[in-house]
């Protein structure tokens, strides 16, 4: 990849996975993106893109030099020619897929989740969570700024709907075939110097790739050779399926007189959301070579969105992250209370079993490990804009509830050594589900303060 002076200071992955086309290649095969303006025109990407090339000359700093003598800094996949963040050459990748029905709130959830992760990981767990590629993450950063850094605090705002084509997709030409690939959001996750396992930072650090597809992409017949935009599902370490109760008439009926959310009225859209999960399961089985009756080994987190609209059905009130944290008085460390999260999961599962049992059946028939998490990306219901007739939110009112918990739990369970935890005595309940099948874990608040029942850092 680089000249001799740079190679000696870098620890490169033996194999690199392109986050767009998922081609695997050795780091020395990575292409560079030319800098000189005369080098426009790439065989894969078209006339408006800078040419990709395999370099033969490098600067003293280890950057490639293009044919016009300009130093280059950006890297690209040798197969699809799309940009590859440098973090993916140095850090093992973790793929997380977010899926759900149209209008289930994926973009709001993703913006709230990543914003909260930027705050919570550093504040509570001494972990840096940042953009590995600010260019690829630009759209998501704009969502975050719209909701959380907006100077017009009283103005109604709304995130635009995720489209089937557009900023979240890239088009590549293979001979006569045009192929559309999803553009992931890529983050680096690294322990800070105050982290208890900072000495093993190189082993613990990861490049986290998040995929957000339009809900329509999960409708039957939408995946094809020319548009393989959901094939990241089979490669994902964790799947997050968003279930929107406001699209279910049984939830709306149960919430009559108990919520003012306009999304819960009778005119709200209705959709069979289990069909989205069933279609995703079918694709994962096809792409992963699983039998039709086989359960997927990757965990499935069912994120039950818009919690503020249906909270009375659960009876837990407002959900703050602090509820899921415990502090060790001896060290001052925060730990994630897995038992409490799994107990909450069991309570959510009970509500779903009563009102939308087909979602529970589809989820647990597909994955061996299922967690149910209530989340509100905004913390309150939207308002109807009288001028446009559209729903919006005032930035001053945005206060997410548990938006980061699904990812925190996944990192704690399946990214060993990063997040300290308080473990339940029986982390996986009968039937193979996480806190499912009727088993409810005792809340860890019953343990003496500072002396948790089971405390671990998964560091060894």
C-alpha cells in the first residue's frame, strides 16, 4: 500500500473487505485515487470520477504519486473502484445491517443511535467512536446536525425519506452491466488511554460498517444482480430489525386514549412488517447457503421503535441510559447491566406476543438469539406542520430514549473486551432466545451497590 517508511509503522489486515461490493483482497492490491485534475475518467465509475490506479511511486510519507506527479491520499477497491476508508486496511471490519418496513423510522433511529454513541462511549466506557470516512458519513452527519446541532431550535424539521437510489448508493459499470451498491456509514471504534484494556488497543479496535436501506428494498423481487443492495445482510455480525408499532392496527387500538402521537391515529399506514423480516431471512439463507429450516447464527435485535407512543403498554416510563448502567464504587467504572436489558427484552416480547405474535414467531424462527429493545429516536411524537401537512419535530424537543442500547448491547456481547458488563446468571434463556421463552432475569439493582453479582470486561 505504502512506501517502506510507512509500512513499518502500520499493522495492516491480511485481507481487506470492500464495504461496497464485499470483495476480499490483500492490502497490497488496493488502488489509489488520482489527484491531478487531468486524470479524470475511470473505467468503472465514469468520466466524472478521478482515475484509479495501482502505484509504482510513493512519497516519503508513504502516499502514492499519480502519473502527473501529484500525491494521492484516497484508496479504492480493486474490483468496484469505490472508495475504501483507510481504517478498513488497519482494523478488522464489523458489519451491522439495519432493516425495516418503509416509514419505520430507520433514518431517525440511525441518526439518534450514532449521535448517542459518540457521547456515551466516551463518557461512560472510555471508547472513541468516530467517523472513519467523513465523506461517506456526510449524509448521516447531516441528519445528526439537523436534529441535535440545529440553530433553529423551534423550527419543525424532518429527515428526508431514504430513497431506492441517490446519496446512499453508488453505480459501477462492469462491461455492459450497471450495478448499484449500498454506501455504508463507516466508524472507527478504539479504546481511549483511560480504558482498562488500552494496552491491547490494536486487538480490540474495529471498523464498524452500518447499512441503511430503503424499506422498499426488502420487498419481494427488489434484490437483483444489477441491484444487490441488501447482500450485506449475510455478512453482518448483528442484524437490527425495526418494528414500528404505529403501523400495526392492534397497537393503535391498544393505545387509544393513552397517547397523543398523530402516528397512532386510524389514518396511519398499515403494513405487514413480518413479511419484511421473512424476505430478509430468505435472502440471508440464500446468500449464506443455509437450509430453509436452519436458524441464523448472527444475533437479531428487534428494535421496537417510537417507544414514546406506546410506552403505557410497557409501564416502564421514560427510558434513560442510566437505567441500564451500574457503577463499581471501587474503580468508578461504568458497566452495562445485561440482566436489566434482557429483563426489559422479556417484557417487550410479552407485549409483542399479545399484539403482534407473528413478529415474535418470524424473529425466533429465523435467529437463534433474539433481543427485543424499546427505542424512541426522538423521545416524543412528531407534530403536524399546518403549512405543509407533513410531520416534523422541533430540535429543542428531541430527547432520545435508549437509542444507543441496541448497539451497546451488541458490542458488549459480541465485541469482546470493549465494554464492561454486569452479566445475568443465565444470559441465554430456554429456547435459545435472549431473555425470551418466559424466563425473566432478576434486576441487578438487587445486588449491593458497587458489588455486582457478576462483573466482567470480556478482556481475556
